[in-house]
C-alpha cells in the first residue's frame, strides 16, 4: 500500500518535473511545478515528517509559486513565442544531464541498504520544535535576520530609480 | 517500509531534471524554477535520511534550506524584474556582460 503510494507520487513528481522543463508557456511551467511540490509534500507525509510537509506546502506552493506566477503575469510572459536555444545546444544539454545521471547512478549503485528499525516520530511538531529551540536556537534567529535582509533587498531592487515611475499607470 | 535507495533514485532523477532545465531553457524564470527543483530533490533525500537514521538534525536543516530558498526567490525575482525593466526581456542571452 505504502509502496504503491510511493510509486504513484514518484511518477507524478518526475512526470510533472519533466513537463516544467518542456512546456512552452511559463505559466504552465509554474502550474506543473506546483504539482511536483505537492507530490514531494506527499513523500514527506509518507516519511512521517508532517511538520515539514505542512511547511513545504505553505512556503513553496503557497508563497514561492504565487510569487513566480505574479511575476510572470506582471512581466506578461504568457506568450507562446519565447526564446529557444538552437537544436545543437539542446542536444548538448540533454547529453550533459544524461552524463550527470549516469554519474549519480554509478555512485549510488551498490550502496548498503539502510533498514529502518522502528517508525520514527521525530518529524512531528513537538520533537522538531524541541530540537529547533534548544540545539538550533542561534541559526533560527539568524534565519529571521536573513529573511529581513532579503525583504529589504527585494524592495530596494524592485523599486525603480526614475522618479514618477512608481506611480500606477493604467493603460487605456 | 520503503527501502531508502528508492528515495536516492527519485531524488537523483529530480536533480538531473533540474540540471537539464537549467541547461535546456533560455528563459531566466524557468531556470529559477529548475533551481528550486534541485533544492527540493536535496531536501527530499535529507528528510529520508533523517527519518531512517532517527536524527532530527536533517529535518531542521531542511527547514533552514526552505527559509534560504524563500529569501533567494524574493531577491532573485526582484533582480529579474529590474532586468526586465532595463532590457524588456528575460532571455539570458541578452545578459552576457558577466560571461567572460
């Protein structure tokens, strides 16, 4: 039962990840990436990491992908006619990533199989929060500073230099 | 219970698809999304190992990776908007001044 669910989620994840790369319109790419993220959240649930599954859905599907979609619609990129590489470069890209796949498979093949003894409940909010606020308290606080700096940087970069460019223009 | 090498294969495949996307496309936003895909492949294998080894540190690391990814996306998309405002495109071949 769990194995079938694993196969199904893996198939959905890999199939929609391929569609992210090969779909023509960026909007469709974003939507397929959301499907990929939901299937990865399903994998987290299978692994009994419920806290991370919820955080993953909230952060990735809820915040990051909405930001992507918003930027794509702001830049009006939902056209079919977007730049493409030449066939030679596409062929080279496929060869390169195929070689990387071969390297990964070769390095992971024949590894010792890890067997889980008992179903662990370290992924629950209670245990993870205990670890996060005792052993990892300083990195946790530094992460908040990082987020603040990123927010300030995003506002700084997104603001236009020209005066009057930040006013709202309504195209007739 | 699922053997852990299944997760190794799955995240190797997802990582390779991310690399393929970075090499294959010219639109900067798609390249960004493929980088997110690679980050998620690594997150998945980290959660798998932390569950199988009964060690909570891996899941805490994944939590921090998510925070860094959120910051990266916010700044990166702001840079993309700035680039679009100056060049009217998101084609990475236009931005080749940092190439050599």
